C-alpha cells in the first residue's frame, strides 16, 4: 500500500515538474510576440476575390456624424488577391479643393505600389482657416471620425493591407497627421509630412500604438516656426495652444520611443537626422532643409520630395510594429533639445519602457518539485 501511495505521489510530482518546466522555459522575455501584438496585420480576405480597375480622383460622398463629407479617391489596377495599401493626403490651409503638390508623382506611385490614395477634403469652419481640427478633443472629433469612417469603408469594399495605412500632409495638413498619430495610431502605420508641428500640451491623446514618423521642414520657414515653440493665431482654433518647435517635436518622439544611437548626415542642401534604434521597431527621421521657406520643395538633393515620402512609408512598413497599450501614456514634460545635436536625451515624466518579465512562481514550483523528487527516488527503487 505504501508503495502504491509513493508511486501515485511520484506520478503527481512528475506531472507538476513537467508543467512547471514548460511554464518556465516557454517564456521568452526578449521576444515582442510574448506580450505584444503585431500591429494591423490583417487583410479582409473576403474582399480579395475581385480585381480592381484604375480610377483617378473620383469624387465620393460619405456620411460622418450625420453630416455629408467629401473626398477624392484614386484606385490602382490590381489582380484578384492583391492587397492594397492606403495613403491619405491632407492639404494645407485653404487648399481642400486645390491640387496637392506633386500629385502626378503620387498618382504614379499609386499604380506602381498598388496603393489607394485618398485626397481628404475638409469642412469650411468659421473658427479656423477652413481646414483640420488640431488638438482634437471630445468637441472636435469630426475630422478624426471622418478619416476613421473612410477607412472602414475601404476595408469593407477592397482588399486592404491593414499593415500599410499611411498619411502625408502639407502645413496644416501636416499638423493633422500628428492628430492621426495621437488618436488613430492603432490604424496608421506611418506618417510623413512637410512643414507641420504638433501641440505642446495635447488635450486628449493616447499614443498607445507605435507609428513610424518622418518630418520634413525648412529651417527658414516663416509660417511654421522651425526653431521655437509658437502660439496659435488668436481667434482660430482657440484650444490648440502652443505648438512645438521641430527640435521639441523630435524630442517628444525620441523620449516616447526611447530611441538610441542616432545617425546624422549633412549634405549641401539638407541635414538628415535618424533617431536610430527605437522601441518596437519604430523609425523616426527628420529632413532639415537648409534655407528653405514654407513652400513645398520639389526636390531634396535631386530626389522628388514625394518619392522620399513614399519610399519612407513603404520601406518602414516592412518592419512589424509591436503594440502594448500599457507601455505609453499621455503625460510628458516640456523638452527642448537642439536639433543640430546628435544627443536627444531628455528628461521626462514618462515611464521607461520595460521588457515583460516572467513570474517567479513557476521557478519556485520547479525547484521544490524537483527536490522532492530527488528525496523520493531512492525509496522507490
């Protein structure tokens, strides 16, 4: 009888050891897949059974918050089963119905890269230049809802690669792309824009999901100040408040993504700042254009600006972005770092991003169980 009890105990302890062993050694605390989800990695397979024919800037109407909104859409030709990326284009102040810079280049890219292009059209508002809400809060979410609704419609009707949702903008449109990084980071993979900024004190913002960022800006911009924080114009967007200088903007994202080992290069007409290795595979880059004013540059060192934007968005989308909503919060201190410096180390109240760690219980169980096994083994022989 005693032998049977010991055999039963031995069997139970062996099972416990096996379970504990698997619990301990199946944990990979350095792998993002353990606690992180790959961002936007789905394609609506049901909509991938149809091919598409090329359509250029077709006018569309959509209902958002019980209001009629407009946009134009360009669709590339594609074979059945081809996933399509999406690029939203946001014009600057007063430019909703005017042609965005280098549209012909973006149109060519649409066909080459199998990319749907959405030319966003804003509402005319008396409290602003008639364009995009900035520092969006509960009372000014209509533009965020507008973009969100268009995306839903695209996914419902096309074979959309949700790992390749991008945005670009100019001036006020560039500033709005940072609203997308704030409120729709779970949908957008990357933003790349020219001559914009972002609020110093976001009213309501959750940077929960990582997003690739490229900021292009002329250092002689007389409208969107490159070197200093600046206050929004009186009487327009009263809740926007202070906007960031370019160095402050870069410092914010450098701190947010804990970037290290920056790589800077200096050319005749521009300086390129790559913030280096950032958490969750994020890429953050900045082109500082020497003696460039607010006007959209046709070329950056003999390369079309539009091509630089597209190349950045597509190339960085090949790296999976990992998201963990517990990692980021919205609080940040005011930081101001010289953009000419290679050091973007800043003090901030934001928490350090830490790797997930395993619980000690499986280790403890394993050690105790194995010790008991060693004590029982001689008695069972």
